[in-house]
C-alpha cells in the first residue's frame, strides 16, 4: 500500500511523504503507482518551475519526502491540489493508497 502522510501547521502545508508500493499489479504495470507518480512529479515540477527554493525533496527506494520551504500562495495551492487528486485516487483504490 502507498501511504501519503501530510503535515500541516496552522492550516499551512509543511511536508508530504509518499511511501510504499500499491501492489495493485506487478512492478512496472501498477496503474495506482503510476498515477501517484504522475500526480506527484507533475506537482513538484510545477512548483519548482515557479520558485526552485519553495520546496525541497528527497527521493529514495522507500518513497519521496517533500519539505515545503515557503508558505506562498502558488506552492500551497499546488500542494493542496496534489493532495486532492491523491484523495480522489484513494476513493477509487482504497485498498492500495491511504492519504492521512
């Protein structure tokens, strides 16, 4: 299962961790992992295209950790949208992704 852990302070997103594998299908054919990757990578690239200092991230074999460095409107809006899309995916594939 993919676990998405969202941290907020005073209604401001501070970090997001995406860990695990959905196990919906075998590696390379897993549509849930593919969807999560697409949503997250698109969001990270969009944020960095506006301001490359607004977030930092660390990728490992376990997953991806995003630290939100700035509280600006664009960064917060894009992170909020990413979480919304991941939650929508969760409603369709609740056995494979958990957003908390």
